[in-house]
């Protein structure tokens, strides 16, 4: 029988004919092997190229300490033996001091755990500081994956499989498919390399039998692993939020894959993915078992869900060991041809490689099963915990969750959160020199951290801005929005409003609060209008109508009383004259004016027309006076707050009197200054105009604007409704307009295209539906949304300032009366001066003649009445027939 061995660069490296080696040996190596057996000795010779290796098998009872000691002494003293190999032994004998000590030869314990770093075997393209370069030695016998006693009765009555002495590599595909079925995976990404082609083929068969869809990639044929993982992530995670990956690779391949996935989120995708959270890694590491989980832990420390199944080759007889030596000789021959081994002999190199191979295998007769360990989060950090095991036939027993971290959200991952103080959403306080935050948004953040299982650190933007334009042409923002845009923080928590322009730079979660914008200003001084108390009960339109109605009704009454035919009769005319009728304008005016004051004259007109007009006027006066009296009492009892404006339109009209401002670097500044709709455009024009001479109108602090409103009653601040209501409730000298405009949606800000957006938004909706937002609102909002003094009942006596207008009217009346009195004196003196002048024969000029002619059918009579005013007396002379009597 002839067997030909082929490699990539060598042909017919080893030819064995009928068990006899054909070679020209230049280097010889004699190995003395101590193994468990029946006390016989066998010799095996391997002759390959220029190497001749003789293996002397000494089979003894390795449980007998004396036989071990005797065999070691014999081989140590045998000059033909170059190295001693302890192939199969009882682990307890390792604790016996001096049992394996040699004087002349080196003794290699097959399966011994090395405490020295394993030389780096990375390729030329890989960095030398890879994770997993060093192995952590086992402090007790038994590989962490080696289960020496399969007590199936403990695990749901599972039965043992047929133990395989030679190899368990083909059992791993069966075990992996069993784990996939247990996890209920529907899709799988299967990764392997050239060395595990056969195992991958068997795995695909098992997956197909279980109805699992899979995509297979040979990583040795993949030029860019990051691109492969990114493609798989984009195709699966947005739909299912999971990426299931099965790896069948030797240690070096597994290390490379885990390291790539570990760096994927932070380095490759720049926080645009959650590979560490959404991916599930089921890794079978072939040909390597000693400390492999702990060696790979550093490679996967940021991945939440990693389970490792180590699949070592088990050497159990001469044939297996002989194959190992053939591979060692082949490797040494390659090194000899390439000239890499310089300064050492071939024998030394063969012994060194034999020692390295010895550290990768476990004793054959002890391992009956191998653990599958999962990487979990603990208080002490990441640690592996056993979730089950696989026996030598591929049967599996699962006793715990393979991926328990899927239940715990972000698994205590730390987020960097940015915020700004803005009561009641965020308060910044200090206690013993330590700054802490509280408020509505901090309660929301704590709830998210508790539910999604993450921690956070709070920071603030250096410019203390919210998110205004830093460079509008380039689309750059400042403040909180700028920090997210530059990916300096993970998220922002605070009253940050959603805006179309911001949506282009960052992401927003589901809104947690809805509110409006309003205007805050200082109440006018109530005493400044107390002088108007008598006119304030009526609006100026009502007062104007009353003022116009008085002379109009007076004139109408005067004309009707003077020219009414009713007074053509002498008796009626005399009666009207005797009672002081309304046929003179001034009498009619004083009568109507007195009626307004409920003090009209006692004489009523005798004519029906006059009485009708007067009664109507009196009814009008009763209604007006009643309303006026009631309002006047109310005005004196309750202080009337008459705001200077109630809408934005009215504020714009007061531009010469009022200034207004808002928070700089916020959506208010962006919207007002860019709006083309009134009155927003006029407000924005005013902001730009005021900002040229007074930059403080765009100060980023709300407290600054409140203080300015307090000291300047002609300054108005445009801000959100919540902060304004709280400010008005605490400061009764302030008020806001009732008009609500520019609705706001407050939400958590995240990095643009952040994978956390959907997770946080989903949790936000659950919080909203659970009523927690209302509970937090009742905790942090004031108990009432109006000034506390408004509901206080007090007995306030009327002060002089309240009735000062009455004193003003009294003083004005006294002044006008005095002026009238002086004028009457002057007129009287003027008349007396006129009486002293000579009179003409004709009738005196101060005599007024009135001729009344009455014509009747019986007679015609002319009556001339002459009235002359003498020191307040009235003289009447009657003239008949035109003669003065």
C-alpha cells in the first residue's frame, strides 16, 4: 500500500512503502514514551526526509507510583533516549514531589498546562498585540471544558452517547445544530475556514434537517470581515433585531472573528450599529481547549452574547501520536527549506514543537464530555459560566440559558448623556461640593436606565446652548444638538424640541412632552391707573357714546319744548315760565345732566312729546348708572389687571415701547429669524434689530430673562409655557398672555441613524402608556398654575389711591365753579357800569321787548310785555294800544 501526502508547495514529502520508511537520515531523535498498559514495550520508527524519529513505548500501570518512578529513572539513564514523554498518567501523581524529576533528560507531560505565554502565531497581516495571545493556566486538573463524569440522571434523564477515543470533531456539528434548535433560531450565519470545511458541511446537513435557513462563508476567502458582518447586520437586524452566528474555526480564526465583532460598533460603524447587543455568537473552537474561553474573553469583552464550545482532538493510541510526529517533522522540514530556524539544531526544534503540541491535548481516559460556557456580566466583570455540555457523540444537555444577557437590555453599558438646567425638567444642584441633577427628565432617564439596564454619566455643553445654528450653510449646530452631531455624546435628555432642521442632523425618540410657546412680561403698576377709577368701569367707546348722547338729547328736548304748539296757549306758556321749563337750552342741559347723576329737576315737561323724551332718557340713565355703580364697586374691591397686550400682534404694535427676547441658540431663534409668516416675521425682525445694540436679548439662560423682566416692565420674554407658568406661580408681579402659539414636542436626542432610537422610543411609549409621565409631572410641577396671592381672602380697606379720581372730580368741580363765580361777578360789574351811562329818549338798550299778538274772531288785542332786570327784581309793564303806561 502506497500513501502519497500532498501540500500546497511540496509534492511527495513523505513516502512509506509497506510500513518501511525510505529516507536518508541526518537527524535522529529517540523518544521514550511512558503510557498506561500491560507492561510491554513497542518501538515505532518514523523516517521522513532527513529525519529519523524512534518512539519507544513503555506500557506500565501509571496508577502505580513506583512503576512510574522506575521507568523515568531507566529512561533518564539511557543514553540513547533524547527526551522522555509521559503520555498517560493519573493527575494525582503530579502532586508527588520528586516523582517526575530527571537529571539528564527533559520530561514532557502530555496534556500539561503551560504557565508561559504561547508564542504568537498570527499572520503577517495581523498586529502582534492580539487578544488571546496568552493562556491562563488551570489551577486544578481538568480543562474547563472537560467533564469527566457524565451524570445524565441530573439532566432530565438524557442518555449517554458512544464515547469516541479517537476524535470528537465530528460530534460538534451535531451538538451545534442541537443548540440552534434549542434557541429556536430560524436563520443562521455559518462561518468557517479551510480547516473546518468538512465540519461545516456536516453542520449544514443538520441545520437543513431542522428547517433552519443559513448563509455560509469561508473566512479564509473573505477579504474584508467588517464588510461581511455589516452586510449581515443590515439584512437581519432591522427586521428581527437579532443576528445569529455559528462559528466553526480553530483558535486563530475564532480570535480574529471575535476581535472584529468586538470592534465593530465603536471603530467600524461609529455607533451606528448595535452588533454587541443584537448578535449571538455560538463558537466551536477546534483543536484547542486549554483555557480557550479565558484566552478569548478579551477578544469578546464588549459582546453581550458569546458561547464557546471547545472541541479538542483526543489522542489515545500510537497511531494518533504517530500522526502528530509526522506533522511536526513536516513543519521542521518546511522551516529548514525556508531558512527560518537559525541558531538552533533540528533536534532542539523537534523537542520544542513536541512540547507545544503536548500543551494542546487532554488525557484521553478522563474526558467524557465538554462544557459549553457563556460569557455573562457579573458584579466582578465579565466571567464565563457553564450552560450545559456535549458528550463525545455530540449529544447535548442544556441546564441554563445559553445567552442570558439577551434579557438584560444594555447589560450595564455606560452612556454619556448631555443636558442643560431648565426647571422643572432639569435642576442642577450641589451638595458637599458634588454636582447632581434632578427633575422631570432625570426621572425619565433613571427609568430608562433601570428598564434598559444601562448606566450613564451626565455632562453639559461648553457653550451652554441648546442647538442653534453654528454655520447654517454647512448645516452645523452648537450646544446639545452640536454634541450629538459631532457624536461626542450618546444621547441628550432635557426639554429639547423636535424641529425639521434638527432632524437632518440628529435623531429624536418618541416625544415625552407636548407644550406651547407664550410671552412673559411684568404686570403694569396698578396704582398708575387708579386715577382713572371713575372712567375705567366703562370702555372709552361707551363713555364717548354717553358724552355724545347728552348734548344730542338736550338739543332735541330744547327744540321740542320751545316750538311745541302746546305752549302757544298763554296759560301753558306762563306755567312753563313759572316752573323753569326746558324751552331754554341751558335748562334742558342741566336737567339731562342731573338725570345722569340721578338728580334731575322736579319739573316735568307738560307736553306729551317732552314727557316721552324725558322718560326715555331717565330709563337710559337708570340702566347706565346701575351698570356703572356695580362696576365701580367691583373695581374698588378687586384690582383689575389690564395687560398692555394679549397677543403677538399687539406686542408687535408696541415695538417702540416694548422690547422682546428669547433663548439664544434655540428653535425659537431659528424659527423667528427665518419665518416669512406674520407675526413671526415681525418678531424675528425685532430680535435682529434689538440684538444689534443689546445682545442680551438672546441670552441662553431663562433665569436671566426672568430677572430682566422683573426690573424692566417694558421687556417681554418669549419662552415655553411650562417654565412661564411656574415663574408666574412663584412671582405674582409677572403674567403671561393667554394666546398659545408655536407647539413644541420635547424628545430625547440621539446620534443620527442611532441604533438606540427604536429601543428607546419603544420604551418611551411603554412609559407613556403606563402613566409615569403624569406621576412625574405632579411631582415636579407647581400645585397651582396661578399666583398664590390670587386665592388669598383678605379684608382690604379702601385707600385714598383707590378713590383718588373722586377727589380729582371734586377739585375740578370746585375749580370750574370758582371760575364761573368769578365770571359772574365780572359780568355783574360790567352791567352795573353800563347802567351809569345816560339813556336816550328811546327805549333803553337793556330792555327786551317781546310782542305777542293774539288774533281771534271776537277781537284783536296786542300785548306788549316789557321786562327789565333791576338788582335781581323783575318789573312787568303792560302796554295797550302801543302806548307806554
